[in-house]
């Protein structure tokens, strides 16, 4: 999660429920993240910072469509109603879903072995510096 350009939190968690599809797994993760975003908005409101909406990026287009479209019901009827929390937040306008290409997924730097160019590009995007590097 970012606040402005600053990385506020990052988490990777093994899901306790076996998903039937990648879409379902991504959608469950979106639901968990949506809960955290609602909590963050309420925390910010405690400090008199108004938040009208937040952006939720996902690299799975099926999960994004599921969050905004009930037409997928036949394919997703096994997903619990509690997961449709995301859909309710999208319909209310609080969440705005956007697709991020897998090649631009910053979390990959924490979870995958990347080739050097991608690794360096993600380091720059995250604003991370090597404090042990000697100045040139």
C-alpha cells in the first residue's frame, strides 16, 4: 500500500483456503486488501484526513472483472459471499480497480528471483538505495 509515493505497507501471506482458480485466489487477496484499505481510510479520518476513494491494482483481469460485474456468477458461485466485499466497495465508489501488467508488479521484487535489469528497475521504482555504496 502506498500513501502518495511512499510505501506504507507490504505483505505476502499464504492463503489458508485452497482456491479453485487463479482468479479466485487473486479475488480473495483483493478482498483482504480492500479490508485493509477500509481500515486505513478510517484511521486517516481519525486524523481528519478525508478519503473518498482508493485505488486497488491487480495483475489478474478476471479478478478485476469479477469485482465489478455480477455476470460471472455461474463461474464463481463457489466463492463465499464474504469475498464479494470488494464488489460492494467498487459499486459504492470507494474502490477503483486497475490492471497492472505482471512485468510492472513491484511486489515481485520481494517474492521472485528476477533478472538483474528488472531487479534494478524495481529498486529504483521503490526508491531503495544502497547505503553501503561508495559515492563515485
